């Protein structure tokens, strides 16, 4: 007998159910998300210091676009669609390189690092060609936290309102994150995860700790309050983090001390605490006293998401680790295990999304309130209204936005 | 020059052509079949004695759903959608197991074998949660012939009218099949075939013996009347089976005696005969005097079907075979070859279904009348009318039902 | 900032931009192309002398159809849909064979090489069956240049207007190609390329030499005027080919002499020249004084095309090569490298076709005028109008024709 999950909270909770399961499985909804979310908003693309010097370029995926990011000689970091203005071939055909110009390998149309068309065979017979109009098509870039952020929309949203706004909502003020000095940290490790789940399941997972007691034994050992399923979710109108356990030496897989120093500018309230921030649509920032962990998600299809996770440390810590003088493994291993545990849960959730038993969505317990806020944002991003009164009120049909 | 196959019988036959080829290739028609046939009707899921004792569970695929089937302590066999009521994760994440409760591995929501929610973290803060409503969602089960039959629809059709009705149509009375005592037989062998063909081609193949002379040399050696292409299809208002050849010792690949006893309760008319029954939508039952062969089809896509075939024997025969005292191979090998021959033909038919040369369907000779009856049932199941007058009458468009 | 490519020529060019990128990526447009172009027009299928003697048959793919081509005893070469008239199984289940009749392996319906149904089990009980109507369904064939050309449409277009018309457009008269005696040449080599690009990108690549200087070093060594990007594209109202370089010995990978004779009936103007003809929708003919290279494209999906390339020589040249008395490698290797260079460029262009930066298409320089003519033909073939005034005029939407 199929029990219909109407749009009504779990008794004892005021949270409406999740959206219908098919928003996690329908390719046309995924297409709408790419167009309306990932190709309209700011995306975190790569670490700025990966572009060591002028002429160094890398290619990255933003939504359904491939973008060239390069360090120019005079104009800082610039980014372009990786599409030749002539007949469209990929201008850069490998993931990374260094060159004085960007030249298409098909008909030798050649672009300055700053984007303008500077040469092409027989161009002299077309003297009036506008070198800027037939240059590479620019996309918007910003640098923040040492990362290059990219927006492929013609008119990007306010970086301050969107990206910085998320930090302000979490910390009360953007300045609190500045104490970590993230822009001057260095990567000690990067791991890439290919997850067979919709990107929203990964965000929802990150937004609640109700699952911590069940699937994260190492993490709840280090941060015992996570075992209650509440800690990081609480916000008393002021800055709040999750406390390390009393006997815990550091944010490591076995709770031992990391063996290296705290970040130098932390204030007392940031000591022995873990903070987590979601920067929609696709970034998670995790801070602990001696390092920072940053996740970026790249949605590939309605049922597949690539997650890239960076572990950032003080430059001298990375140098000593490279020299074999200290070991980052116990620090890296903790969140690597958390990642694997989380992504496994997401992969075991994805197949149920197409079941008639999830056709009306699932229930949310009180500590999952961040997820409901995420759903509200998601409906708005796709231009759909969600009924303001939960009980019995029908959600507007997600298919309405899936026309694109 | 393309010859249009109009909806007109082959001269000498009164049977209308098959449906247009695209009903075997269109993914939206396949979706409609899953929704209107496999997810509305009774499906044969697994052998009941595979669930040895209380707490033992298995997962099976019914239509597009994954279902948990478990033997409870007090309530017999029960089945549920494999979807947690909270956030939807698969509750059982392997094919088989044994446990006192069914616990979701994401947030530890825990269900009794009988389905009710019995525990969850922080559940005490939500005291009014209805343990049944937030339990696992039940699906309907029936036991018959020693198999668990499952219907995932909210309102299942009458088991008597549908499943038993097919047997009654074939045997005149359901009781005739009881003589085989199928519910107390044991599996001596199970083979699984992954067939690159639409499920309807496999049913149609099973429904006629016009192909037997061409592709089944071993079978026509054992049952010579099959070489006429007619035998098992005839029904003279009374029970009728197909006779073994005069020199044939048993239903074995070389016609030798099987070396074990007949089923004990057969009546004389069931002696030295083969009977075949199709139980729509997806079961074939084949009986011979000393064993029974049962096929279940699991449609995977419009061009792929998994077929599971059980060979059932008296328990003491299986025990003696397990002890090395007798050999089931010659018995099993006969229908295994028939299966491989049939499925090969189906796989070589599937690609033609998308040809313009089959756009109006193919012809049926008189001995293929069961196929026409199947097509009539198929049109009705999808809510389409088929013109009652064959010659020149247009069939109603199958796409009409493919909206789901 | 996205620069909108309006429908306006590059300054100095009078050519309109290419169609929007999605005509190279949309599966429904690809389906329309299969229906309206490849399944309506004449396709070059195979070399006639591959069917050595009566009863020899091969299967080929034309559009989305599989076709049997066979040499009959009395009626020359015939071709049929590879679909049994009874229940549709593939009649020929391998790529090639030789037999007295064509017999379906499912129910033994048996067809004469000339197509009529000649035998079937129990056919005598259906005496009025029309042996022609229930025969194999004929498709149209023509022989020209030693190839079998096939049209699977019921009413083929005029071979003279379409296939021969392309040659007439290029050479001024069909007779010029006759001097090469292509119908009596023999294949010395065939190579098959599986290209991850839309078929139109491959045609467009073949239609211009603006890329030659960039990607074809060996070819521009042999034919220096190709380095200007113009040569083969020019047509001064009379027959025109591209000249070999002064020091070049032959059309070989290193410009050395091939070591074998010119084709015997060439006229002086065809000496030391390369000619190229596109026969839409899918054939390229390349002639040089001592051999001929012919490409056939088989479109598989919107982003995949198989290209088969034949190198044809005088029969005595192939015989001497088979006997080890001369080496065809330096001749074959030149265009094999050209093929690999071209198809690599097409594969690096395909992914950009889905970018918003190519949503309005790309630019065409003056020497790419053949491509604009191809686009005009393409719009017409799909029944779409293209605005006659280029600047600012909106193209009619390609999706309009994609309904099939």
C-alpha cells in the first residue's frame, strides 16, 4: 500500500518535505539547473597561484562550458570561452600550457593573451575586421580567497551579494574568514571524487549533521557534539563553531596533534573549533585552526557529480612536508574519510529518487532546517514558487522551469 | 520499392499483422509498459524458500522499483519499497541479508521486519510521529507455486482473474497444475540470460512453435510433433499437451531417460507430455513428467530483457544430485539450448524493428494465433483500441498511450 | 562578456556565418537529417566488384537501415532491406556470404536472390500468398564509377540531377571524370576512420583549403598553391585543378615519384593536377594522374561519423603491388595523413558546437564560399528557408524541421 507523502511536516518538525524525487533524476531539470544556476552564478574555478606566470593557462569546466583561464602580462588573470571566433575549434586542446599567444590549431587564428585577434592567414585582405569583436569571448573573473571565481553569464550577479553574502550569513561578517588568511595558504593535497549522485544530494548531505553519528565515526570522535546531530547547524545570532573534544589534539583522523602551527591571525573564538560554510551553488569551505578544506562540485549529469577537494596549509607547512620533515597524512585522511562516507551515502540515495515511494519527496527532521532553506533557494533560482503555507499546499510543478 | 504492409491478414490466415515495429524500440512506449503493465500487475519475484528463516531478506526489481522481500517473525512474507521514509536512501544495500530489523545506513532510521518505524535518532523530540505512516511502504505479496508474487500498484488486480486465469485458460482448470506439486519442488539449477531484445519479442517467440523446426533440433527430436509448428498451440476444448516421441526416454538433451522418478501425483493424461503456459506479463511455466521449468523476464529497457530460468525437481532428486548420485545435466541442458536458440533469434529480430520495412509490422501465419491474442491484450493494457475489422482498418496509434 | 555573432558577414567577406552550433549537436536535427537527406538521396554503398559472382551478398548501412546487396544470376545487382517479411528477423546475419537463396534463420522463409518468396513451412496451406508482396522489399540501385549506389526512398531523386550534377558543376561536363576510368580501377587500400564529430563538420573541412597551411604539411609540400588557402576552391568558368609543385615527382607522402604509370586516358589538362569533388550528401572524389581516392561517410549519431576511404589504382598496379613488385605505401600514406589531420581538427571542433559562444555560429572567410553553398543546400534539404539578405536577417529556426 503506497502511503502518499503529502506536503506536510513531520510531527514535531516545521519543515516541509524535500522536493519530489524526480528533481534529482530528470535530465531536463538538470539542463535548467545548468542554464539558470551554474551558468548564471559565480563558480569557484581554480587556485590563482596555479597560474605561475604570464602566459600560463589552464582550461576548466563551468556549467556546460569549457573556459580558458590565463595570466596575462599586463591585465592580471583573464578568462575566455575556449572557442575560436572563426569556425569554433577548441583554441587550447590540452588542460594546461604556457605560450605568448593563444593560437587555434585549425586555421591559425591567433589571439593575444588579453583576447584580441592579432593574426590570421589572409587577414590583410579583410582590413576592417574588428580585432576585439573577432577576439576570444571574455568571461567574468574575480579573485577571492586565493581562488579564481568565474561567471559565464553576460551580466554576472553581484559577487558581494552572492558569494560574500553566504559568508556574512554564516559568520555575521566577512572579516571573520579573513583571519584564516586563505588567500596566502598553499595546497598540500587535492583529491577528486567521481560521485554517482545528483549535485543537490551532495549539498543536502553537507548541510546537516544528523547523519554524523551513523556514518562518520572518526569525525564524531574529534568533534563529539556532532554525535547529537545538531552542532554545526545552530546559530545564536553570533559566530558559532563546533568544539573539538576535550582530549583531542587536532583535526586529524585519530585526534592526535597535527605537528604544525595554527594559522597566525586567528582570534580566540576561532581556536579549537571547526566552521563550515556552503557558498551556493557549489562550494564548501571548512576551517580548523591549522588548515582549511575547500570543496568544489562540478555537476556532470543529473546522476553524476565530480567533487574536487583541496587541503590548504601555511606555505612553510607544505614546504616542510615536501621536504619530509612533517606528515600531512593524518590531517588529510580525516576529511578524505568523511568525503568517502558522505559520497557513498549520496550514491545509495540517488537510485531511490526515481521510486514512486519518493514521488512526493522525503521528510526533514528539525535539525535539517538548512536543507529546507536550500530548497527554497533552488525553487527561486529556477523561477518557481513554493507555497508559503506548508500543510497541504501543493508545490508548484518543477517541470515548469525545465523547458530550457 | 517499399511495399506497404497494410493491416490485412496474410492470405490463408485470419491473423492481423503485428504492431508497428516502433512499439519494440520507442523508449516512451517502454516507459508506458513499465507503468501500465509491470507496475500494475502481479510479478513473479523469487522462490519463497530462498527466504530460509525470519529476518532473511532479498531485494528484487519489479518494473522500475527495487523491493525488499523479507520473512517476518509473525506475519509471514512481507515486501516493501527499498526507500527510507526520511531522505530516501536504499535501506538494504546488498542483494541479500539477515537481520532483526531493517536499518537505513544514512541516519539510522530503523524499521521492524513488519515495516513500522521503531527507532531513529532524536525521535523522542518528535513524539507524535506516526510509526506506521513513516514506516517502510508496503507492497502487495502473494505466494503461489512456491514463488512470492509481488504487485507494486496501490490497488492490485485480482490474482484469481489474472494469474490463475491464465492457467485456467490453458488447462481448463487450475487444479491440473496442482498435480505437479510445484510449491514443494526444489531448484536444481537457475540460469540468467541477458537478452538484447524487447520483452515482447521474447513472449511472442514463446507463443509459437512455427520456428521449432528451424532453430530447435534437440527439442523437435524429443517432441516430434513440434516439427509441424503446431502442436502445443492446439486446444480442442480440453487439456492438451505435446507428446514425447515414441523412442524417447525423457525430456533430456539427447532423449535418454533422466534417471529419476516422475512427480508422484500426475494423472495419466500428464504422462509423457510437455505443457507450456504463459502467465502474462512475464512468466513461462513448462511442465514435463519429472520436472518443471519456469522463466521470469525482467524488462530493463526497450531493447534489453533479463530472463531468469529455474529448473525445479523433487527435493530428493536435488539432494541425490548434490550428493553426486545422479546428474541433472542432460535434463537442464535441453531447455538451456532452447533458451539460447530462442534468445539468439530475438536478438537478431530486434534491430529490424526500427526499419521502415517493418514500420507497418510483420505477417502472422495461422499457427501464430496466440501472438495475435497477446497483441490484443497489449493494446488493451495500454488503453488503446485496435480496430475490430482487420482488413484495411487503421490501428489506433500506440504513441497515444506513451505519454506517461 | 558574450559577443553576439549576428547574421552578418566578416568585414571583407560576403559570406554569412555558419548555422547555429546546435545543428551539429541536437539529436532531433540529426534524426531529421537521416530521414530527409541520407534516406532520401543516393548513397555510395560499396564497390561493385566486391560482389564477385552470382549469390555473393554483403550488408551495408544506409541512413538508419541495413541493406542486403547481392549479385543475382539474371538481374544484375539487387538490394533489399535486411528484414524478413514474416516477423522481421535479419535475413542475413553476417556482413558477407554466398548462397543460392536468402533464407531467414528464424522460420525458414526463403527468398530468391531476385527477392521473391520461394518457400516457407506450411506455405502450401496459404496458396494465395503473393510471392512478390511477401518477398524481400527492394531498394533502388545504380552502378556508377564501379560503385553500387543505393537509395532507400520509395521515389529516388534523379541520379543525373543529383550525383552526376555535382560532377558537372565541378568539371563543367561529366565526361571529364570518365578519362580516369574509375569503373575499371581496383582497390589497393581501404581505411576506415571512426570520427567523433558531426558529419557536416567533415564536409565543411573538405570544402576549404584555408586550413591546409596549418595542418597539412605533406600536402602543401606536394601542392604548394594549397598553402595560400585558395587553390582548389577557384573556378574560372572552366575545368580547374591544383598543380603539383615544380620539383614534385608524384602525389606521394614525400613528393617522390610513385613508380607506376599514369591512368591511360587522361587529357593534358589533367596531368600533374589534383581535382576534388564533393558529391552530396556523403562522398568525396579526389583524382590525381595515377590514382583516385574516394571517401564515403556513414553518419552514426550527431557526434559520430564513420568514414571509409578507398585508394583505387589500375588493376595491373595492384597486381604488381600484391606480388611485391612495387609499393603503394608512399601514395596511400599522403592522403591517410591528410585524413588523420582533418578528422583530428573536426573532433576538436565538435565540443565547441554546444557552447553559448557558438550559439550564433562562426565566421567564414572569402575562400570558404563552398561552405556557404553547402549550408544553403542543407537548409533547403530540411525544408527550411534561410534569409536571402545576410546582414541582420534572422535565419529560420532549424528546430522547425526537426519534428521527425
